[in-house]
């Protein structure tokens, strides 16, 4: 099939902001949306943080995501921004929207994870996780909403199975992901009159490189009694990033035009237990 006869994609012509876009699920979302016709603004911090035991993405990772988008004939605007910095994030979004000519959807995907029992978890870990996962999600929504309220659009906030279940041994993460649900429900109510839809997506484990090795040590050596809480009902250890991206694609597409305030589980049944 030639370029001129290719059928339009499910999000053809939409402009989408994605945070945490340099690798993992963020990259997967960007590429999947580009395959279906979207142009993207790609945001990532592109540096590691001392509070986390695993490395974060690099500038080279972000550039590679942009190249993968462009291979599908779509535009990609990139910016290295810490989403905790509301002013810098707003400036980056403004610049990206100016280049793309508008904004139609947001995927607030950036998030971090620490592991530890309640008495091992530091106040700095709490601050880092909540500031990125919850306040950063709010900052992302706030930077994008001025462009959405005039003509409607879709906000997809990536929560977690831990946003619906009391998953232990990463309490700041669980608390922050529950907070994302409350934030999203409140925005869904407030913004419905402007035809802005707000939904959350709840993955089970996904191999993205963000899982601390210490979590597996805690489950195997310190609290093996808690391991069953992390087991999926379906016979898979983890799901794949593309499975989450397919949910994101649906929620951004016009197929979901009447879907708002939903907690969309792509969790292999882990929250059934």
C-alpha cells in the first residue's frame, strides 16, 4: 500500500504531549501513537536521581524516541524537563504546541519507584516519589489544559495496579498512584463541560527498567508472605509496554469519545486478588 492510499490512523492529525517519553512505556506510547497518525511532544528529565537505585533515561534515549516517531512520518518535538518544575514544564509545552500548531491530548506517563519496608523508607524518598508521580502529573495537566479547554481533548494519566490495590513495600509509590486516581476523577468531573476527558490506566508490572532490585530481595528474603499480592491472575509474570500503549491509543482516539473518569486496568488480573 502506498503512502497516498494508506488509510488514516486512529489518531490521525492529533497532537499529543507525553512525559517520561525517552524509554520504556513512554517511548512505546510515542511510537504507537505515531503509527496511528499523531504528532508528539516528548518530555523527559534525561538524568538520574540520587534517591533512586536504578538509572533514568539519557538525552540519547530521548533522541532515539524522536527518531522512531519520525520513521513513521510524524513530527516529534523534544525537551529535557523535570516535571517537578512547573514553570519549566509549562515553557516546554508552550514551545512544543507552538511548533505543532495545537494540542489535543496528554499522556502523563513519567513516574518513579522506590522500595523498602515502612521503617526503611526515608522522607526524601517520599518527597521524590510524590513530587514526581503526583505533583508532576498535576503540573503536566496544568500545562496542557489551557490548550484543551477551548476545543476538548483527552488526558490519560498513567497510574498503576498499585493505584487500586494496597501494594506493600513501596508505600510512597502506592500512595502517589492512588493520588493520581483522585486527581483524575476530580478533573474528569470539572472538565466534562468543556469536553475534556480524563482517564487513568493501571498496568501490572511492565519491564521498563524502573523496578528496584531491592524489591525482589524484600519479597524473597524479608517478607515472602507478601509475594502473592504481586502475582497476576493470568499466567504471565508481567505485561508488555505495547499492551499499555494500546489502551492509551484507545483513550486518545475518538473511539473513546464518551469515555471519561474511568480506571482502565491492563493488569493481567493482579487487582482481582
